[in-house]
């Protein structure tokens, strides 16, 4: 039954985002630890990560910081839509995963707050492209009606500027679980590099010009937050 569900989801994603077939795919699960069970939550995530990576899935766990309520993102990365489908099938047929999932549910160390699929707009990005990146800032934008193309175009321009100043930029369109927002992720190897980038950005005439030319009606920033990879 699980396989029969995954296939139409994959077809729906491709119909919504034609570039999705070859793009990096994310599954992001946001968890909040139950009171006094933070350590147990991370232990459960470490166990889940080990099983998923044995099945070939790249997993990153991020503790959210400024701008968040202290939740944790469990992120599963796939190289493409085909890679996503085959590995989801592998997870669904894994007896080890099913047993682990049942036991984790009994412990109830955390509660799932939300989940969604993200589709990278850069087809060259792979799941392994994030090995050296430890910290990030995320900006989630809701495009105004009829302004999605403008938002994506402006994000592409911002990406070029920001990467020229030392940041790593990834832009994701929301798939299943989302509401049509776009996520602009600014990543670094460490907080020192992020601070250096911010200093350069604040003094950039090109960035000031870019902002002065922005259309404030094109999109609404609905949330922003920072995060750091957990050592799992």
C-alpha cells in the first residue's frame, strides 16, 4: 500500500515543478521534545539516522535557534525524484525501520510539529553537497498572487550576490505539506564565517542597490530562523 501512495505523490510533484525530476529533494520533519525528554529525542533521532543512512538516505539533524521555539529539524536528502522514490520504497520495506518506528512511538520523546517536501531549484545540487555546512539562516517567503516568477528571479539575483560574498545559497520550492512558499537558505561552515559574511553584506553597495530596487508587494517574509547541525 505504501508504494501505491508514493507513486502518485511523485507524479504530482513533477506536474507541479517540471524541474523536480532531477533536483535534490528534501523531507523536513520538525520535532519538539516533550518536557524533560530532550536527550531521549536526540537518541531516537540518532537511531533513526543510522537506519536511514544504512538504506542510502542522507540525513542531517538541525537544532533551530534564533527565530524558533527550539524545535529540531530531521532532514532526509535525496539526489533526485527517482532516488527519492527508490529509497522511500526501501524504507517502507525495511523490517528494522518498522520495528524501530514502533518502539520510538512507545517512548513518545517528542511530538511532530510539521513536515514538508522541499525541491531545490538548482538541479546540480546533490545530497552530498552539504557535508561541510554546519550553520544556516533560513528565510521563508510567501509570493503574492501572480508574483511567483518575480520572487524566484529576485532570489536568483540575491543568490549570485550572496555567494560572491562568501555564503552558500539554496532555494527550495515547497512540495507536499507546504503552501506554496519558497525557502532561501544561507549556509556556512561555522558561525565565524556567517559573521564575516554579514559584515561584508552590510557594507555592500551592490546589496544596498538590490534592496532599493525590490518590490515590497512581490512577497511576504513569513518567518526566519537560524540553525546548527547536531553532532549525531
